[in-house]
């Protein structure tokens, strides 16, 4: 090979260069072979026992979208794997800027005319907010859907408990499913969000456009009480003008295959409590000291334990805080009846296994559901101080100890008033020196489901033979905590901006172990639970249903 050809080869990173005089090189490279891409071999239908009723799908466009999803499901799963492999841990900040840019790229691929990462600055409770990613995609459609995402995840607190590395997004068999994806953020909430995005990309690939206009808002603070998003919505309410409905994060099938429509939210307020020798006036005041000094020195750590014990009953389940439940609105007769009906179908053993607990506080299904869905709690999320290394030894008498607490609450309670009651109770119990810091507050939000977006979801369930109940015909919270209060057009615990629209949260597919080890999202479905391809098809169907482009067959009428 000539020196000139060698330079071309090195510069281009090729095995040979066109125009080089070597006969051997010409022979070997006359028809370069592309490296075969390894296929994941995803079966779109998996082992599902249910399938869509195509007689109910009136849109030929939508049928083509289904075919496209099936043909491209391998690369759709790879899209999710790439996102899982990008850490985005809001509590530590790991990967947050990179993930925000990645999300912006997702929106740009959809052809959004506006896609921007916003620096929200310092938030209401003093901490800097993580970036909010906003996009607006105008396709000239009559209706507009806003879509809420969170791109942040929880940290990995117990790496040894994972059967697969949390950021490798490996596919494994997990009976009865032949393929599930294991990874932090798999179900909360990157899997469900990518199912919607893959569906939208499929619609665009098939039609070149979209049946609705889109507004995206993606936050990096969902696991930090939505502090950045709260400020963003307050500062930019005009960016949501024209939205006819909002699709909330997540939404999918239960392990039994049933699905529903949500959109409301319980309230959640988060605090830190800190006991220190300096504020107390006893024990170490400047730093941790040698543990041998406990023989003659007071311990802020033991004081903190006694302080916490003074706030709850002996079993830890009942807050002993005067006025803690002030304003609590009892469940309505309709809500109670619906919950009793759900209790009749609840298997307590399966329900406990689904969230990885030995048992619930109550063994009565109705009481358990009421506590889980409409209860008030005072939880201890974590505590840190002194020698935090597992195993080994090292005598330490800490000078400071901090515990974290989230309180779930319901209409018409006020999270900040609950914090005030805690402060008052601490003072009464003799702990005026204990510092109380508010991390954030997410007020409750109700939602009515007599809406076009709720009907679009219910219609999709019927079209895909997904078991479901009828959406509640009364406003309710119906859901875990998420920042629905920032967007809801129904009653909310606090209105922070003039943004108002009906909300729907729903879809197909399933995942589990949110906030826990071995978080997963089902790739190949089984039984009555759809896999990722099914989740994407249902997402596309919801969009078409809302746009009025997949109208159900007209029933025959008689004159």
C-alpha cells in the first residue's frame, strides 16, 4: 500500500481507501460489508392472552402505526436502554444536566419548533431547582395535548440488593414475563414515558405529522418535591396557553392486567429535623468526638431518637401531634362505595407481595385501601449522623443528627399548617432547640373524569380488551403524589398560577419496584398485561381517540 493510501486509511478509520492501487485492497473492499447489528429479538405480542379488537379501530393510519411499532420494537427498547443508562438522580445531581439535554433531544426529534432547557434558579424554599425542559410542537392540528414528564429518578441506596446493575438496563426473564428491563427509572418513570414518545415517533414516521399539537414539560425535581417545576409554572404560565388537556406521567396496568384513569393527587409535605449539640447547649458542639466520651457527655443522637418517639404512637403508626389532621375532609359516599367495591376484589397476600412487604397494618381489605389511598402519614424516610460505614467499628459521639420525613395528606388539609403543628408539638414536648426545615410541599389536587381525555383512555382500554372500571363521575384525588395541582382545572390545595386543564393519567404496560431495588419495566407481556409494544399502541390510540380520528363504530339505530 502506498504512503498516500495508508494516510487515507488512518485518517478515515477505514480498512482500505477508494482509489488506492493495491489489487488486494480493491478485491477485499469492492463491496464493503456493513457490520450486522445484533437484534434484541423482542416479540411484540410476547405471551399475552389479549389483543386489540381491530374491528373497533376505524383509522387506517392508526393500523399502519401499529405495524410500524411491531417492526421497530427492538430499536424502541434500545431507546429506553440508552435513557436508563444515563443516570439522572435529582437528590445528588448526578447526570441531571446531561439528562436534561437528552430529553431536549427527544423533543427535537419530534420536530418541535421550540425545545429549550430552562434554568429555574433558586426556588421558594431556598434550594436551587434542577432544569425544566419545555417544548412546543405545532402541527396545525385543531387540538393540543400537554404531556408531563419527570426525567429524574431516585438514588440507588442498596446496590447489593440489585440482581442486575441499576444503570445497565439489562433484559432478563422474570416469570411470567420472558423479557423485562431492570434499571433505575424503569417504571418511575422512564419506561412509561418512552412508550408514549416511541408511539409519537411512530405516528410521525408513518404520517409525517401528528393528529394533535403537543406541549411538553419535563422536570428534574419530581423526587425533590417538584421545587423547580413549581417555580417554572409560576414564572411561565403563558407557555401552557391553548392546551386542551394534559397527560400525566406513568399510568399502566396492574399486575392482574386491569387499568384505569387517574389525574388527581394526594398532598405531600417534606421536612428535615436536626438536633445538634450547639443548639441544645449540651454534648459536642463543634464536631463529632470520640465515642469513649459518652461516659460523661450528653448525646444529641439519643436526644433526637427520644424527640422522634414523642411524636408518634408506640407502634409508629399514629402521629401524636395536636391539630395534625385539621381540615381533613372525609371521603364522600361515592368514594367510599367505590373503595368498598375495590376491596371485594383485593387479595391481601398478592397486594402485599406487589409492593414487597410482609403484611399491611390492617388485614381488612377496605381498611387497608382506605389507609393507602386516603390516609394521612408521618414517615421517617432516612436518618444520618456519625459513623455511617457499614460493618467495622469506630467510636463516634456525633454532634449533630438529621432525619427526613414526608407526610401524605388529603383534602382539605394544608401541608404548611401540618408543619406548623409539628413545630408547636416539638416546643410543647421540650424540643425547642430542634431545627425544622421545609424541603417542599406538593398540595393535593382533585380531578373529574367526565372529560374527553378520560374518555379517550377508556375507549382505548375497550379497543385493546383491557379490563377497566368506569372513570369516577365525581372529583377525587385518585392517585399518588405528583404535581397535578400545578395544572388541574378542579379543586386544589393551592393555586399557584393561572394554568388550568383536565388531566388524564393512564395507559397499558406494567412495571414495578419504584424507589426500590430491581426496578423493572415489562418488555414482553404475558397474560392480560401488555408489553412495551402494546403500551405504545395504546398510547398512540389515546392520541387518535382524543383527536377524534379513531371514532368508535356507529351503533345501528332504529326509527
